[in-house]
C-alpha cells in the first residue's frame, strides 16, 4: 500500500502533509511531517497540484485557505478536532463586543469561519511570540484555555480566555507525570503547552511537537518523557533512534482515524475535497498571513 501511494503521488503531482500525531505507517508516505506551524509553511511553499492532508479538519482547511488554487484532499471526514468545535463565531464576536479594545488571537486549532473573524492566528510553537508581537494590551485568546494560560505566564498583556481544550492534553494529570519521573529519574520532561499548568510546571522544557524533536536532538540527556499525545514518542524514536523516549498521554482518536487505505482511496478517487466559502477563505487568510509574517 505504501508503494501504491508513492507511485500515485508521482502520477498525480501530489504531496502528502502529515501531522506528528498520525499513525506511524502514514509517516512512510508523507512528503512533509511536522506540527501545525511547520505544515502551514509547507502548504504555502509546495508546487504540487494536489495536497493530501493527513491530520484533523482544521489543518486541511488551513492548507486550502493558503492554497486556494490547489486541490486539497482530507482522507477522513470523521477526523474533526473536538477542540475546534468548542468555539463558534458567535461566542468570539460576543467577547469582542464585551472587550472592544482587544485583538482576537485564534489558535490554529479553529474552524475556518472562526479564523475569518480573527485578527491573527497562532500555533503552540509560536503563541507566545504572536501575542507579544501585538500592539494591543488586551487579547481574546481562543479556544485553548490551557495554552492561553501558559501564554499569560510569558506575557504582560491581559489575556481573555474563551473556554475550550484538547481532551487528550487536558486529561493528562500531574500524578501521571510524577509517576513517569519516578520510573525514569534520569529522563528530561518535555510537556506540550496544551496541558494544564500544574503539568507544565513539571517540565524541563515546554514544547510543541516539532520543538520536542529539536530539544531532544540538542539535549545531552539520553532519555526523555514526552507529555503529549502518545504517538509522539514513536515520532521521536524515529527521528532520534539512539535515545530513549517514554510517553505520558492518551490517544487522539480523530488523528488515528486516517489509514493508508483511506489515503490511497482519497487520492485515487480525488474524494474528500476541502471546499470553503470564498469570503470566509479570504478573511481567514488574513489571519493566517498575519501569523506567518510574525514567524
């Protein structure tokens, strides 16, 4: 199946973008692997005619927004991010009405229509940098309350949090991390900023998924505890085979919905096309472009 997909990519001038939380066999057909920020950049720079996005829905939408002239395919319609579904245009506009001097910062884990009413987007890798780059003193941050709380510890701005979270990261407990540290006392702890603050306080490094790879490569430590979606430990071991990685965290079922068979079928039949309202795409692109200018 991997061979069939790779041959089909060449025939159709297609690229496959895959998030780090995908199944490990998806890594073998991906042209680009990374976190949300890296994949957004790759989506802008690709010359391919077709983009197959192995990730959750908002990621495929972002690729389409940044590449309106290209065909963007999403292999699994059920791969919908629950956190992105927690925020609506109405609740964002209601917050803006309440705080008229604020700027709206939407985590990239949002739907296209929410991005369209936002001033700028951010990812877990650049959230602190994006917020601190703004001239406004008040920031409406949506939808991840945990990431927003972490950003507040790194910024003097007033951050107004809308209530949303990633169920995988929010369910990781400080007891889970402490137990892992007892089992692996020589390991350094890398925590994703979507975790709760009491978990983040246990970290040696607070990292997006791609930052975890960079940190692990550069650190002198030989063992690491990866506190995020459990599949990240597989990616880390793949990238750095001479070091040990231990996983603390659950499974993102939506990410794991995508299989090799679904990727092949979607590319062969050109199904799962991402189609968005042009006005929403135009306004959402402004927010994404504003983020890309910062980073």
